[in-house]
């Protein structure tokens, strides 16, 4: 069983990712840490607790993390995720659980040091501020982690690699590019799920898939129906960035193809802030720092998503 710490900024698709992860017996979730991104840290922490309330998983500790990026002012995704971060559906109850007393970066360090080497997978599906702070606090955790699986970046390696914060930048890296730079240069074993695969329409909810989901009467089927319908109408797809990333930790056969390479993060520029750039010139000899996923088993992922999120009775 893989031990996982989930760093997240709930977030509509984060909520679905949390449900998928906690409904999967293949993993043990040691903790959830929250970061500002899709909305403020106060709201992402509250949202994580509200999601756990729905899932009846008050045993999972939640630690509140960074209120803003390392050196920048916070940019949120509330235009997409709603004023409460969860789509303003009113479906999630107030939590009875409270966050633990430790800061998120402190808890990450303690959990990694408290488990055997190479046994903890850190899954980061929001801006990388907490992860960068944990690495700065204790650099040795980078080599001690089994893997850091990141939803972030846009690498220009598939037809779907267009940005969602700028024409070339993915939102999580755009929010805190300095944190992304630190994490990618930490020496950790890193696997990147960028928009190259999460923008694939076959891993998204379309009008047809939404009609299938609406036939179920479960909590998350109803939630998806509420939040996805207006977004499918507007954007043609409701992308499952975070659930796809998390699903790969539950079932590693979802990843069909990846490449290793040196990834640089642009920390300057207006249109290029947070851009993730892969060194592809064959005459430049640099050490790779990440594995970049470029192809997934779309059917396997959607089947897992339906089984672990949509069809689950709570």
C-alpha cells in the first residue's frame, strides 16, 4: 500500500481528486495539506475539511499551509471555482473537524522523516508553495521521498499543451513560479502531469459523459452535474486535471508514456510567467530533473473515476 501526503488547494477538481484518493484502498493517506491557489488558504482549508465531512473521513489530519506565494501576491482561480472555491453549490456541510496545529510544510517534513526512506509519495495538485517551504526547511526530505507527483506545467509535447493562465503557462506554476523552480531543482524524484495530458478531451467530462453521470443519484454525481454543466456549456469540456494526477498514484498503469528531461521554470515575463520549458536541444547536455507524462490510458482513468467517485454511495 502506497503512503501518500496530498497537498491541495480545493478547488472543484481537487474535491473530486480527494474523493478518488480516499475511496481507493490501494493507498493510505497520511495527511492533507492545504495551500492558497484556487481560493484563499482559509477557504481551501475549510473546503478540505468539508470534503472529508462528506466522505466520513475525519481520521485524516488536515494542516493549513501558505496564505500566499513565496514572493508574490496571491492570484486565485475564484472566477472559475466560485467564491467558496467549490462552485458555490451549497452542497458541502460545515466541518466538525479542525486543522492540526502544525503548519503544512512542518507536517510534510515530520511525516516524511517519520516514515522509512522512500515510502512516502507527496502528491501536489495546487501551487507548490508548501512543498518548496518543506524542502527549504529540510532539504534532505527531497531524496527521502519515494516520489513527488505534481499536477503542473505545460510542456509543448502534445497537441493539448496550451496554457490556462497565459497562452503558455499552467495555473499552479503561474501562481508561484519560484516555488516550482525550487521543487524541480530539489533533487527529488519528480513526475509531472501537465496540461499536455490533462487537457486531453478523452480525460475530460464532455456533454456525453455528463449525461452518463447524471443517471446516478450519488453525492458526487449530483455535485459534478451541478458544477460541470455550466462549464461544459462554456468551455465544451470540464477538465479533470487533479483526479487524473491522483489516479496515477492509485493505478500506475494509467501512465502509458513519459519522457525524462530538464525542466526550467520561467520566473519573469508577463506572458511567460510560470512557463515550464523542457530542454530539447540534443547538443545541450544537462541532467534531467523530472519525468513528464505525455500519454495516459484514457479509458482506464475514466473507468476508475466513475468507480471511485461517481458511483460511490456515501
